[in-house]
């Protein structure tokens, strides 16, 4: 069972420059309850812009269904890529190794 702080977040790439959060919500909400959506406009020093976003779901099944259902589909004028966000994969890793103190003998 996932802890309360686990996020089920999708990365959405290749968005149109006029994409807004409501567009992401409209496209992704059929797959489940969305807790957050965000569109990022990343402009480099040459003023080239990359537009991408993140959609966070309440549960893992919704996230996986959205990835399967929307990756490679059209949103706006272009084809988007949808994958599990890196922070989601990292936060879901379970690390059971806890080391307290040192094993060295004085």
C-alpha cells in the first residue's frame, strides 16, 4: 500500500505553447481523479520554448491508464508523450536499509 506522500505523477511532453492546466485536466480526467496539473513553459537563452506538463493522480491505476491511453495521442495541434514522472519512480522505491551508527569497533 502506498503512503500518503506518494505521488502518481505523469510527465506530459510536446505540449502546444497555448496549452493550459484546464486542457490537461480535460484530457486526463477520464482516467481518474486528478489532484494537480501544471504546465511549464521553459524558455532558453535563445528564446526557444519547450512546453511540458505534469498531471498527478490520486492512485497508481489512474496514472498507468492515462499513460497507456494518451501516450502518442493528439492534444491540441501535436502529438504528446506521456510517461511516469521520474520523481514518482524514485518516491515509490522502497529502501529497507537503515544504518544506525557504525559497525566499526573502537
